[in-house]
C-alpha cells in the first residue's frame, strides 16, 4: 500500500563515510525528487528526475550523486559525509503533465546523523 | 532571488479559525501550494491555487492574490490534530522550464484545548 517508500529510516554514520538512501514509488509517477530538511525545518529541493532524466540540480555539492535506474526508483549516494549533511532527506514523486507539476507525494524521510 | 515569508508560529484553541499568511517573491510563478507536516512526519499536500481567489477543501481553504504576491491558508473548526507545521510553496519554473516547488519557512500551529 505504501506510495513512496525510503530506506533506511534512520542513518547514523561517521564523518568521511559514504552512504546511500533508496527511494521507490508505486504511484506510476514520472517525476521524482530529493529534498533536504534542516534542523530549522527549512525544506529545499536538491534534485529532480523526469523519466530517469535529471532535470533539476540545485547547487548541491558534487559529493551528492542521485541515480534513477527506472521511473519508479531514485537513489541518493553521498560521499565523504560531513557534519553539515545531518538532516532529514525526503524523496517525493509527482506527475508532470503538459509541463505542469501536480501535487507531490513525499516519502517518510530518512534522518541522517553524521558524527 | 526567491523568498517566501510566513509567520513562525501561530497559536489557537480548539474550534477556532486561524489564518496563516504567505508572501512570496519569485522569478517565475505557476501557483501556490500548501503542505502540512506533523512532527516526525512527511509533508502532505493540502491545497493549490493557480488563479486568484479562494479554494475550499472541507475545513481548509486557501486564497491567492497574484497582484499582491500573497496567499493564505484558512483553517476552520480547529482540532487538536491540526497542530503541525504548515508550509506554503511556490511552483517556480523560471530558470529551467521545469517546475519545482520552493518552500516557505513554515508556520508552526499549536492548537490547545
């Protein structure tokens, strides 16, 4: 029944490590996103993929690399983790029809803590 | 640049009506959305205004005035479960032709008995 799922839900790791977060949606949407929500709850888009093609890449360090193997999956790999990467990362999906983005459905989030 | 301003916190009692304002400044505008987020939860879609005027969905209504770069979310008959953070978000597509959501700073609503 889950619409947008993410794994893991919690991730605690040391500085300098490399980690990945996985996202899957079963809504048949063609567009997927990664957002970062910081400790002040500010929610900011990082990347967006439409039909496996990268369409939005906000000024994110190149330590962050998204990968979309198919329309239903969007993963996020982070290299050389830093303290400032600690945040909640949300995956989301939507339909893009005629250039217009419809409502976005968010996954449950992955709380990343870098020690 | 892009900026969306909301009050940081609003308090109200059960059964009351509360209005959460949002003023925005973006280079491209394709509509204003509202999302609700409970503590520890994911943002969930509430409402969307593409044109000026009022949209009503049950106890929630949302208003947009594009000439004033202003919108609000109106919550009626408040319930305890409405305690959450509320975000306005502008659909912005100026730079790439692909729309994206730019979120406001969020308003924490506390509903008391």
